[in-house]
C-alpha cells in the first residue's frame, strides 16, 4: 500500500485552522538555501531542483537502483524556513521587505533514503539535467522538537494575523516562541490556486 502522508501523518500535515502544540521528530530532507524575493522568476529554480531530486528517489525502482527497504509513497510537500537578513531584522518595518528575505527550501524524504543513497541520486540527476543549483543542495536530518502550528488559509501576505493567533495561544499556555524564524509547508500549488484559497501550514519553534 502506498504511504500517503496526508492520511498517515495527520499530526504533522493536517492541522486545523487553530493553533496547537506539536512535537516534530527527526526527519530527512533535500534542502537548499537562498535569499531574495520569492516572487522573482529565479525563485522557481530552487523549487525545480528539489522536485527533480525527489522524483529521482521515487522513480528509482524504474531506473534499477532502488535502495533497500524502498516502499511506494506520495512525494512530500515543499517546505520553507524563512528569516530576514541581519540588517533587516534590526529595522522596524511596517511592511515586509521581501528582497531582504533569507530562506531554506526543502522536501522531506522517506526514512529509507540514506546519505549514501541521496548522494547517488544527486549524481544521477546531475548527469541527466542541467540544474545550476544542484551543487548547492544538501541532504540533512532536521529535528524541530516542540512547536506551535496551525493551518493558514489565504494569501501569504495575510500570514501575520495567523502568527498573532499562534503567539497568543503560546502565551496562554505559558510557552515562548524561540525566534521570528518560521516554517511554512505548502499544501497548495500557488500557480494554480487563487490566493484566498491557498492552504499553508505555519509553524514556529518553542524555547
């Protein structure tokens, strides 16, 4: 049976439109760092290289090099961890300067993907496709630990209201947000979905 994260891992990927505390264990990712406005055309290149590798893993049985313990699965959603450049963090901004954003994009990989197999996938994709950003991709294990998360429905520009609700929830529980760095998990394709219907999981770490 195909592993479907939407059904099997609801505690991580199916929050409601209300803040909850969740513990996020160690997970493996292909990730890449960058900076600048996500509305710029070149932002898509970061996403493309992550999906190329993710599909490389999924299709490995058809290519004759599946890893041990492989199982069929649905590719995990794109995620992004967002921060601001240091000089921008020191300023008080009424409106977010998107050119000052710093990000790490990533796509989770199943537990059967080892560092050795990830390196093999990167090597194979490099021989098949011209992806200038491929050499910047890392395979890493990330542990988020205790977090607050909720589902945000609507435009990315409207996220501050949801974060305010999350922070109020944390405060009411006697919990403290670790930093302004946050994670977004994209459940919708922004190219095909109206802004008011976008579904995004918002998450921040606790101290």
